[in-house]
């Protein structure tokens, strides 16, 4: 019988996930690389020169040319979320690792968030 390659995908173990995305800075780095694979570019003027700020704990880039500030999560699915990226990445990991689906109640219990948040 032929082997189903989908079932035998290598996947990502929980220890490997925690090593790669377990800290807020890891999630920020991953998101930054996904948004700007060749480094930050100002969405307003296109310049690369920038300063990094922290506003309410969120990583924000300020263009050195036009001074426009761009939050790392602005324009992404994480925009306006009060949750830390670590929690979002953990939710994505949990949802993507189960073969049978994950209920909102189970996700709520795993993450320690409210049911509507889950
Ligand atoms: Zn700019």
C-alpha cells in the first residue's frame, strides 16, 4: 500500500516551535522577515533608513526621511490586537498541528484566553 505523504510530513515539534517562536522577539523577527524580506522599507516614501521605537510594547519603525511611523503589526492579520505575538503564534501552531481540528473551547483552555478571543 502506498504511503500517504501528507500523514508523514515532518511537522514541527513543540520544543522546536518554542525554540523558534517562544519569545516575543522571535515572533517579531519572523513577522518582520515575512513583511519585509529585504529589510524595512517605508510604506510612505520607500526609504530604507529607519529607527526602531517601542510604542505600548509594540515594535514600530520610524522612517528617517519622512518620519512616518509604521507598526510591525499594522496591515497584518495581527493589527489592533491586544494579544502578544507569542500567543498568536502559539494559537497558529496549535491549530495547524491537529489533524482533527481544534475547538474554540480547547483553544481557550490551551491559551488561557476568553472564549470570544479564542
Ligand atoms: Zn518615509
